[in-house]
C-alpha cells in the first residue's frame, strides 16, 4: 500500500507540475473564455448581421459586408503589431489588456445600438460599423500576444524548495511552460466555443450583442480584481521587438543618397568586422548580408559611419539616431528576407477574406441544424475550422527533429494550398 501511495503521490505531483494551478491564471482564464464566447457568438459571423439589413439591395449589402469584415481583419493584424510594441515598450501587458478589453466592449455596444430598431438613424449605420470594426480590432488584438504572454508569466511563477531559502526563482522549463499555457488557453477556447454554440440558440442579434458586452465587461472587471495575484513584467524602454526596425529605417532614410563604402571598417560594428556578414559587389563596394529584395538594399547605409559630421564619435551619432550597428541592421535584414513570403501570403489573405464573407453567407442560406427546435448559429463552422487548424499544428510539432519538422512543414503548406483550391472550387459550384 505504501508503494502504491508513493506512486500516486509522484504521479499527482508530476501532473501538478505540468498543469500548474495559479491564482492569477484563473482570472486570465475567465477573460479568455469571454473572448472565445464573444468571438464565436457574434464577431466571427458579423457578415450575417451586416447582410440582415434591408435598407439596400442584397448585392450591395453583401459588398458592404465584405468591406467591413475584411477591414476589421486588416485592422486586427495591424493592431496586434502596434499593441505588442506598446505593451513591450511603454505600458506593459496588464494595462494593454485593460485598454483592449474596454475597446472590445465599446465596439460590441456600437453594434448593439445598430441592431436595435429605431435606436439609431439608418444614415448612421455606416459610421457605426466603421468605428465598431476599429474598436473590435483593438479588442481582438489584446488577446494575442498580450493576454497569452501575460498568462505565460503567471504560469512561470515556480520556486523550488532548494532555492526558496536563498530567495532565488527556479527557471521553468520552456516545454512545460508552453504545455501549461496551451492547457489553460485551449480549455478556455473549448468552454467558450461550447457556450457560444449552445447558449445562443435562436437568439436575436440585439440580445447576442447585449449579452456579449455584459459578459466581456464583467470578465474585464474580474480580471482587474485579480491584480494582487499577478506577476507583472516591466516594459523594456529599448523599443521592444519593433524598436530596431524603426531605428534602422530612420537612419537608412537619412543616408539614402550615400554611396556604399569600399571597406568594412567604414561600418559601425560592435566588435571586429566579421567576413560572414558582408561581401563585395561587382563595383567593389561592401554590402551587408543577408540579401534582401532590391527595394530594401539601402538599409545597409544605416550602419555607415559619417566621417564629415559635426558629431565626431560614432557613439554621438548613435545617440542622435543617425547611426546603427551592423548587428542591428542584420536583424532587420533577416526580417526583410521574408518579404517574398509576405507577398505570397496576400493571396492566402484573399482566400481567407473570401471565406470570412461569402462562405458564411452561403452557409447561412443552407439547411440549418436544429437543437430543441432552435437553429444552431453558423459559428459552428468556425469551431470546426479552428479544430482542424489546431490538429494540423499539433501534428506539425509532434516531430522534434529539425529535419523532420521542415519536411512536415512543406507537406503542410502543400495540403493547405490544395485544400484552398478545392474549397474555392466547391464554393464556385455552390454559388
């Protein structure tokens, strides 16, 4: 019996170590559940709400819906970058989450005001939709990465008994931390999706928006009430992830008309010049590696030392924002090497935008699934889509060998492209 008890005890402690029950994480989990409910209950299927209006003809109505849905998605992508920069550099994750949650509530309330008959004039519909898309984009951007990063900070709060006496925090294994974050985030996503699908059966749009706004506001207050339990990470005033990008482009534009030097010593290095980071072109000029699209070649000039400047030392030039190190330029150029992939993703974004508009409208016209004589919302299709995406990602990361991950990643891209072509063909036949 003692051996069995010891085994159960070790199993319990091992499971607790991987799951890690945190007080702060429980408040964040509630906010994640609310995000999932609001997303699947109304935000993901807003195209159906927009096309329910009868003030204009169906074709123009669908065009307007497509514009607002894709505008919201585009603003969300931009807001994620901006909020991440602001969070890491200026105000931190906690304040960023509060601001984004407030914006989310405002955006949903604006849609609620447009859904109530007689509450607003029909002439105000378009401005209301525009500002609602802006506020909802800010609200969705606060979920990732600020909210999930803040969750990871709470789950990394572990002290070993051996280190607690010396007041030292034991570092958390990255694999365990990622597992804990996924457990908390995925469980919140599942609970929210179930509530959104089965809790709003047959509900009218004004009721859906009202409940969503109240739910998001309440979960925001609950999140704020747990501030005593949170482990806050201070922002870094170095510009965050986007700081070097702004700095390098500012210095490069200042020296846009300059010529490339003939010696690597003309660049500002943190240490000695490394031959692996530069090469000579056909004119004998020194250019930095890696190679980038020709439109961004001038970025190298951000690291050229200005010898005839009134600022004598390179340190003074760096302080004035007119000079960057070669290492900073290389970091930015490594990002710019993804330009061709970004351009390719525009095509995928077009397909995704089509799926968020036309596919939803087609699905809304199909025979509905009824539960207790009430129609199930179209967000069920988004839940199935998210489940398939998560399954593909899980299969992708199951392979731990780098070579196998690369091969699997290529195969995954091929499957996605083939699936897009198949779905577009089916949608064309069903149109």
